[in-house]
C-alpha cells in the first residue's frame, strides 16, 4: 500500500480527494501514525543533525498531530504550528499537545495549503510536509510557496515516495500468489487518476531534489527510513494491516478479479483461520523517504 498513503494525512486508510472524509478518519490516522512513531523518531533525529535549535516548526498537512507533537518533544525549544484543512483533526492535535504537556508552545492553523501558510506570523525554521504535497495540483508552485515561508537558513523537509507496505509472504496458501504486487499496480493507477483529477493539476517529474532546487533551495539531502515489524504482529500492527487492506478493498473492489476479491474477503474475515486477524505470519514492512533542502541565508 505504501508509497501513496499518508500517516499524518492518513496512513492506513487512503486518501481519496473526492470521497475521503479526513475528520472521520481521525482515530485511524492517529493509531497508524503511532504505529510508525519509531520511524518518525528516527527521521526527526536525522533532521536534528542539521536543523539545530529551530524557533518555529510548521507541520504542513499535520492531520491529528502525532508527528507535530513528536517535533515538540525532539525540539524542546521550538514553537510548533500544525496546519491542516480539517479543524476536527486539529482539535485532536491540540488535545494531544495538552496531554503531552506541550500546549504552551503548540498552535494550529486551519485552511488549504499552500495559501494558508500566508497567515503564519513568522517564517519557519523548519517546514515539514509529510505526504501532503501530492494532494496539491501544482506541486512545483506549492513548493515555491513553502520555500517562501522559510526563514533564511530554514529547512524544508518533504516526506514523499518510499516503498509500499508488505504484510504477508508472496504465497499465502490461499488464492493466487503475488496478491500484494497486483494491488500495488492498481493502486499506482488509482494514484495517477487522483493526481489528474486535482484542481489545477500539473504533470511533474517527481524528482524531489530537483524540484526543491527549482524552488531556490540548496543542499538537498535524501534518506529513507524503514519500519520493520516482523511476525508475529502486535495487535496494533495487525489492526493497521487490516485497516489498510480493507481500505484498499473499498478503493479497488471494481478492479480486482473475482479470485483476488475472494482472497481479500477471506483475509478480512475475523473468523477465518487464513485471515489477517488470526494467521501467524502477518508482519509490517514499509519504507518512507524524506528529502530536505535549505533556504540560502
């Protein structure tokens, strides 16, 4: 499932521009982002090697704020602003900041990217966009807008790309082997349609370092982070896999052939011994890639 789904913008369920109700997905977005907390902590540690003592960190497309709150922990001197189109998700983010004791330096801003960034009171020392950019029709123009909101010497960090989720062996003992690879191919088609249908869509070669450079930024770096949770899966990992596959079923039911659809339905059946709820070989293996670049001082 991976390279196209979003944690903070919802990794687990999928984004579907036309039908997805982000607010309704709040609890799932939160639990799946929590599952990925170790990956995000490593990514933030990598950022912290170059981003030292930021005053303002902006999480552009924050969703329910799991990563925004991790930023507050990793950078205890920073003020965090979580930006999202959903006020309901930002309420969850504020509640989380309160529970974690960082509410005094945690703010939110509701509105559409990238325009809403114009309402920030100060330029950002670090602007983090985790899988929010690909929801914007003109990615090049959005990156230019993101870059303009950086302070001199400020860093833009994009999480885009990576590798799709793997959660079962190739041959699972039911149906035709290679189910996940076939789903990946359908999902790639779905993602292209999602992009094409966006308002103001511009086709772009997704060479992120080159696009960051085109936005006037320097010193591009890229690193990928692996989430490797081997079998037997924890309850939380298993719940993520079930949610992921059930969302894919909703999205792709019309494209899966009868045999694959029957296999997916067995995998989702809580009472089936061969299903995801019971089988012992369920795991989570997925990679996320982060690209950074710096505004000239």
